[in-house]
C-alpha cells in the first residue's frame, strides 16, 4: 500500500474547495455500519469511485471506529483523497483515467 499512501495529499486547497462544492448535492453511495470497514465495504467504495470519481460515504451510528479514523482508513484503503469529513459524512475523490471525458469530474 505504499503507492496508495503517496496519494493522500495530492489535492491543492483550491481543488478541495471545488470538489466540496461538487460533492454538496451528492447522496451517500456507501454506508458503514456495525461491521465497520470490511473487505466488502472497501470493494463497494472502490467500485463506486471507478464509476463516479467523487463519492459520499455515510458512517452509521453503529460504526465501531471514530469518524476521523474511519475516514482516513477508507481513503487509505481505496487509494482516494479524503476531500472532506463533515459530521459522519465522508467525501472521497479518486480520478479514473479510463472514464470518458464527458463523465470525468473537472476540478
């Protein structure tokens, strides 16, 4: 996972601000429950990131990890950038070079 660790701070402040604006209207796609961050949950988040590039993840009340720790673990496990953590909602971004240009997120 050393190559994923190097991706954690690739966004500039301006890019993060732009992504927060784009993510504001999004609904959570992945939900973390009492099982915490499992292999299945990571796979679901990775699949969603491949399709959407920018996703929201909701941490449920039964999530066993503290919210900051869970957000950082999700970002690390998926190789995505942690854009924002508000309350129990995590916003992750991972560019997908294979997406058509009309589907890519412009930051």
